[in-house]
């Protein structure tokens, strides 16, 4: 079973940047990897996903042009570069993995494994 650990969260001012990392205990080359976030009182929502080889990326409309997802399969790590952060980006950010076959990138239920989450707080 793959274990995922997120890191890189913190407190940042609006307009600032953070880079989140998701380190896996095992190989991730056969998994689509995704980032989701959950703010207090809200459901977990899709942020971004990346195909197994990194050749295709997907983003929620709310983060397009500001966030960039990437992966390094040799390091078993996925990243989320977040620029031009806004207060509404404040949430716990979770890394998830799902099989490359079937599933839906933006659907929480498609993902089998999750990290513990890392808090991102954007102040105004």
C-alpha cells in the first residue's frame, strides 16, 4: 500500500507563493496523482491532477494559470507550485493517488490513497 506524505504548507501573504510536495513510500509511476483541498465547512474539492508520465495535467478553473502540478517518478514525488495565492486558497491540501485506468481526475472517490494533508493559509 502506498503511503503519501504532504509537506510545504504554511502561512503566506496574498500574492505570495508556496510549493507543496507529496512524497510516496513506494513507486507512483502507475498512478495518476492529484491534489485536492478542503476548507472548514466545505467538501473536499479538486485542485489538480497529473497523468502517470506527467504528459497531461488538469486544473480546476479556480487555479488555472496560478498553480502548476508536476511529478518526478524517479523520486516518487509530486509537486504543486502555487503562485499568486489568494485568501480563498486557504485550506488543507491533500495529495491522492488513483489507478491510471478508469476513474475521474476530479472525483474524490476515484482516489485510493491519501496523505495526511498540509495546511495552507493565505492572509489578506
